[in-house]
C-alpha cells in the first residue's frame, strides 16, 4: 500500500538515489556566491539532473517559478554572527512545509556540542509531526562541538547517523569519513538510507567526484552537496557528472569527461 510519505520520497529521489543541492547557507553565512542568484542557480541544478533542492521557507515563497525537482524545506538554523552558531533552532514547522508544497522537511543536529540535548528533542518532536503529516524527514547529523575530537572518525559518524535513524529520520545526511571502507560501518549501522554532506568547497572536481564515488561504493544512496555545486563554475555540469556516479555507478574518469 502506497502512503503519502512514499509518494513524497519518490519526489526527492530517482530510483531510490538522491542528488540533493542544499542551499540553506544564506541564513548561516549570508548571500554566498551562487546564492546571490538563486533562481538562476536553481535552474542550472535542475538542468543538470538534481533530484532535489533544500532551502528555507523564504526561498520557496520567493522562487520565480515552481521547480520540477523535489523540494525539501529546511526547518532549523543558526548564524555565523551569533554567539552559539552550533545551536540550530527550529525556525519553521511541518505544517508550513505542507502549506508551501514541500516534499520533505530537514533539520540539523550537531552532536557533541553543549546544545545537543535541545537539538535532539527538536529532532524527535519534528519526526513525530512528520509522521502525522506523512512528510519525509531528512536529518543532518554532524559530529561538531566541544566534545568532538575528530569529526571524521568513523565510529563517531556511525553514532551520529544512528541517532538520526533512531529518533525518526527517513534519510540521514552526515559527513564522509574519507574512505569507502570505513564509511561502510556508518551506512551499516544506520537503519535508514544515508547520504553524504559535501563539506567545504573542494580544490578540484576530481576530489568532489571521488568523494561521491566512495560514498556510493560504501552503500550511500547519494549526495547532498552545497558549495561544491552552487559555487561551481558550471553547476549544471557538475550535477550531471555526479549523476553519472550516483545514478549509473560510472567511474570517476568517465564522469570527469562531462566537465
């Protein structure tokens, strides 16, 4: 039997795989390059074959036209200007996502910082609300804060990802450990599909594609890359190259030919 959640999950993925472009950075960092021309960037990533974009409610309300991609509304945020940038506060609701026509909701939790308890509570409550509305939930689970010695440690990443699945997420986004063998433990320990974060802007396209290739090899269903897509010289082409890897399991060398 098909549920509303199943239908919406199919809108943010393609054949069970995901290439999502998070563009929620305007709240945390302001109008970065690529986010200062949102409508054009959205058009380009859609052209490249992204399955979804992830944005705050104000971007959805001011988009020039509806998108054919899946639409994930981010419901938490903080700013780099504040005194507690690791504390992600809820800034919207599942009901607002429904009103705006979003296909999923996302929240960000920083595991290991002093504000972790409040963010875990928010995640659990949002998960319950998502279930009530048959709305998929993407949990961004980042080891980040005072108690984290190595944010790329596979055991720490596996713990963070597991928290997301245990508290009700349908998809967990977490940083890549750096190699596919160690990241397999992260995927294996998570009860729901995993996608990787892109992190800071990479030095080369090869670095971006190798990270995606390793994640897929480890069992991740895809990528959620922000700066490495929206700040790319040709966002449509880097998405197309990533699509070859995520959707078709092409080699890095073949994907690089697109660029």
